[in-house]
C-alpha cells in the first residue's frame, strides 16, 4: 500500500464549479499535512498547510480527518487559473517520510 | 524570485558522461533535499541533508552521488546514467530538518539521458 494515495484524475470541471480532492495516508504517526500546487513543467509550490481544525484561504478549504486518515481540499468557484496538479504531502514521522501523493490533475474549462 | 535556485535548468547527457546538478538556497534553512519526479509517478525522495550531514538515502543507485559542502549548497553528481534516469530533479529546503515544516522547491533541473 502506498503511504500517500490520491486519485490522479483528471478532474475536468467548468468555471464556477466546486471540486473536492481527497488524499489518504497510511502512517497514523504522520504529524503534518500540506497541499501543494504544481503547474505544468514547474516546481511544486505550497498551497496551504492542513491543520486539525481545518483551514480556509479564500476559495480553498483544507480539512484533516485523523480517524479516517485522509485530508481533503475543496475549491469553490473554480477559475481557469486553478488548472494544475494538486499534490498532497504527509510528513514528520522521520526524515525519510516526507511523502507525496501522485497528484491530482485538475482542468477547469470555460 | 525563488529562494532556491537550481542549475542547469535543462541538461542532456549521454550514458557515459559525468555532470553535476547544483542547488543553492538563500533562505537560511537547515535542511536540503533532492527529489526525482518522473512522468506519472509521485515525487521520490532521494537524499536528505540536515546541517550538511546526510541523514537519509532512499536506496538511490550509486550513479547518483550527492554532496553538501555547506548548509546553502547541494550538488548531485551524475555518472553513467541510464535512460530511465531521465526526469525532473527537484531540490528543496526547509527550516525544520525533522520534516514537519514546509518545503521550498527550486525550479528543477530537467535531465534527459540519451
């Protein structure tokens, strides 16, 4: 079983739609969680950290469910510019366990 | 402007060549990392350096040789690579070497092995 798993998609949604991604992690000792965004042929960039209480940044909301061992990312009112690959990461158990998911491809169309 | 810079951005090499990738971080971080990103695969952690000491080596073939001369610089020396080593090599840094904090990535070095 992979340490961090994501549905690779692709998710194709129209502008203005709400879309949600989940990411499951297998190591219950994971302490920190993040969502990164990666544009085509670019490096990953931090989108948001995921806290136990959940957090929201504009149109983006991240949630952590420790009992079921998954994190989620909700994007409201999708924009064309949201088209990218979204990577989740679970880390903090040891140096080597900075584990990323495969990434979920999102395409927002007019 | 990125706080982590990588050179070269693109590299094409033959299987018998020797080349090096360079990474420099301007963020005052204590840990630096090499990741490999192949098409349709998750980011693979290759090496971790904390305060210039290698703390993790994820079973990477010896044809990849890292070097960390100081906390700001990281190299990946390449020799006798295989075509399947073609990938995007990403350098990252973090303030916290324990892995709980945010990673900052460089723009990557896209390597093609012929």
